C-alpha cells in the first residue's frame, strides 16, 4: 500500500467516524413516539410497565421513567431536569430505575444508553422514548400531548344539543 492510499483510507475512516458521531449526537435526547394510534391514554395498566414500581409510585396523569446506572455522568442533571418538569405539572412524577440492580429491564426496554427516559401516560403505556438527556422542548411537547389527551379523556362528553345557559 502506498502512502497516498494509506492517507486516503485514514481520511475515509475519519470522515465516516465524524458522520456517525454527528448522526448519534443529533439523535440523542430527541423524542421518539412509541405508539402511532391517537387513543394514547388508556384506563388499564400496561403489563410491560406494571412491575417497574409499586402503583403509588406512578403519577396519576403521567410518569417520567429514568433508566440510570451508578456510573452515568449525565444522569444527575437529567434527574434534576425531570424533577423540575414533574414539579410544574400536577399528577406527574419521576421514577428512577437503576439498571445495575435490575438488568433485565435493559433488555425488555432496549436501553442502549443511560440515561434513557420513557414518558408513560396515565395507563402506564409508553408514549415517548428519549435516548440520552431529553431536550427540553421535546420533553415539554411530549408531556403536553400526554396531559392534553388525559384531560380530554377525563372531560365529560357532550352532545351538540347539551348546551348549558
């Protein structure tokens, strides 16, 4: 192999690594909806999330589940971010799961990095997934969607003739 060919290979490998790094960085923290149907709020408990914690640990409107590990450098900042968001919205709680203590959950929820955050609706169904620390705008938008759906489901249905004076 000539020097020029070796340099070309090196430049190619560096370009590929840079492109992959930029792609991963762009995807980190972005919201990924996990369900496509419009009826996201359910009244029954999702069996895949039912055993994450006792029932009283979940929020009445939504739950932010954070998967962490003891060596995660970004987890404390994510914990503070999620706690602040939960404090702003009644019925929303944060639940932290240590994957070092419950490694089977990493397989079940396909957790490839920590923190990974799942947004659960009132029926404990996974609504949105964030790989890495959630971007504030994406987190707010996803949470607003869940809370709006919860309010709409809780509102009494009215017919066009049922107008009150």
